[in-house]
C-alpha cells in the first residue's frame, strides 16, 4: 500500500481492499462454485430505473464546460438522498452557495440536504495530518453510497501533480479516488475534455491513464441543446468504458466505440425551479446510425446456418468488421440474437424504418 493511502485509510478498510497484501494468491472458490456474481450498477439511476455507478468503484464523467456534468451528478445525488443514503461532495471548483442553490432549484428538500449532503471544500493538500483525519471521519461517520470529486485537474494541481503525467494520474488515483472507494461507495470524478473535438474521443483532459486506470465506468457528455433559463437543455451521455461490463447492455452502440447510454435533460422553468431527468436513448430523436442491412444479413445467416460464433458471423456476412459488430450488438440489445456464443437467432428479423 502506498504511503498516501496508508496515512488515512483505516485498518478495517485496508483489510477489505485489493490494496492490502495484493500479491497473495486469490481464493477462487466463489467463482468456481458459482456463488460469485458480477457487480451491478445501483447508484444513481435513469428514469427507467437502470443504475449509473457501481458501489466501491471509481468512475469519471468528462465534458466541455456547460455540458451538464454537475447537473448529472446532482441528479444522482438526489436519487441517493431520496433513498435515505448519504452523499459526500468534494468540490475543487465551485462553492457551497452555487451547489446548494442548484439542489434547491431542483426542489430537493432543505432538510434532506442538511442531513444527507456532506459538502467538503478543500483549500490545501490532503497530506497525512488533520486534513486526512477530517476526511476519514466524514467517510466513516456518514458511510456515503456516493462520493463526488468535482474538479480532478484542480485537485491534482493542488497536490503538486501534473494532470498530463500518467505517473501522477496513477498516484492521485490511489491517493484519493480509490482510497474513497475503499469505504464501499461509488466514486465519481468530474473532469474536462480536450477542447478540440477531433482529438477528444473517449478521453478526459490529460494522460490516457485517466481512462485506463478506472475499475468502474467512464462517461462523456456532449451538449446537443444549450442549457439556460426558460430552455430545455439536452446532453448526450456516452459510455466510453465499462470495466465490469454490466452497463453496455442498457445502451446503444455509438461512435468511436462508445455506447449511447442516456440523455441528460434539464428543464429550467425559472432560476429557482428546474427539473432534471436522465432518460434512456431514443433512437429516432438522435438519428444514430443503425446498420439495418447488416442486421438483416446476420439474422439470415443465423437462420440458414444455425448458431455461429462472432468470428464466423464476420466471415459469412459481407461488410466492415466494426460495422458487423455494431449490428450484432444492436441485435443482442434488441433481443433478436442471443448474448452467449455461439450466437443464436431468438426471433425473426423485422426491418423497421431506421436508416441504413
């Protein structure tokens, strides 16, 4: 365990994490006897009840300014507090006035905020002294299900770290996000994307380790309709990475290997009355590419040849491999083709009115 973690994570928490004596052989009994189950995302939710974040794991949300990162997180915070859970919010960018006013504007009960929303505004590095003691006490006393780190770049700079350095990113990840996750909560880090859309892709601002080092999920927000008083703003929520692999089935294959997971909708009636929703994808509204011709060819091949592996599907169906995979993923999501390999046809393909 690193000195940073050892300085403030309690012994009883250390003993339950992979960061403690991780070079010992792992007991595989639970996996082998079938009692092990993969993690499920239960923290925060879409309007259809599908969860956003995994307990005990680290996630990121990245976007340009004014794409709705904070609104998305406050929606998840309200979900948790409404369920009777506690939230810890580490804010390296804003202040309590701006954040709490947003919660009040979303009609969150002031007494619920007072009792279950625990706001921390760090102004000095965590270190190993009283700051670490204070954070340890907050986590141990309130036992949050969700902890937010708002402003990863600012937090790293405060600690003398370079957000462009993969080494510093890994060090910071162990020092704060993963140490917080050791308390059993979902940790979500809010970050910026690079300004150039051509170079952005799936990455937040800084080294690639921000994505590679995650053990939860990474989301990217892209604004489609601007937010403002009297407007209904909309941002697309894309799933860039899903280490446990349980979220992609609830999304739609999208550009650059990402999945269109949801839309963030913020209806700002007045400055003091707003409504926020995280809604599932709506294909016709977004106009996402659907390779319906290849979807039909895959179903025809499975009907003719019977169950086929993914490799054999790509050998039989004519088209680009990546597009064939997108078509197969869509067929699995929509219940036409089985998830397991070899893939079998579950119901006849009926071509809709979507564009090829």
